[in-house]
């Protein structure tokens, strides 16, 4: 009887160790932005920057995949628009100006290329979008639902919060 109980405990411990080994393995092949050390370094994205171009390229390459993001969107140049129910936010990220922009003008699809990033919040998701030290912080796990376009001169990207497993 005692041997059966000890064997059962051994099986439970083995299953638990397999589960944690799988989690460790899956985290090593995690897709993330920034690609190097994403949990300890935050990528600051500004309008018309190389980081904005890299973010758009990252989203377009990893469509229909779960990713880890840790980015700050420059609070002086980005405007976050929330839906009334608070379940989604959208932001225009401008990557390249193909026409000169006066100081009084705002970037638009008439003078710039970029993408509209829509962030959908799920109750069970582990992603976060918040105001942090003068920037919009986008951090956590997201699923890149779609990236397509252009629509009226701008690409469209939709991401949603997801669980880690």
C-alpha cells in the first residue's frame, strides 16, 4: 500500500516537472519585440523613427502568432483613442513621411505612411496598455490578429491580449 502511494506521488512530481520543463522550453523560443532581452529593456517608439518601422515589420511578419511586447510609445507624439466601452484602443503609428510636413500640420495618409494599431482587451488576457512615466506602455502577451491594407493610405494592424499558455 505504501509503495503504491509513493509511486503515485512520484508520477505527480514527474508530471509537474514535465510541465515546467515545457514552459521553460516554450519561453526560450518566444517571439518578442524588442527581440533582445524584452523583459528587461523597453523599446521607445517615436513617430517616423527606425523603431516605428521595425515595429511595423515585426507585426507584418508575425501575423496570426502570439508575441510578447514591451514598448513605450512616445507620449508627446501619440494619441490613444479608446472605445466607449473601454475594450479597445487605437493609435496611429507613422513610419515614413513622403511629403514635407509643416509644424502646424499633423501626419496623415496624404503626406505619410504608417499603420493604425488597434489593441483589443480580453478579460483573460495578460497584456497591458497604460500611461507610464509620460509614455504609453504596451507590455505583455498579445496575439497579432491581422495586418492588412492599405485602407485609405494606411495599413491596419489588430492585436489582442492573450494568456501565456
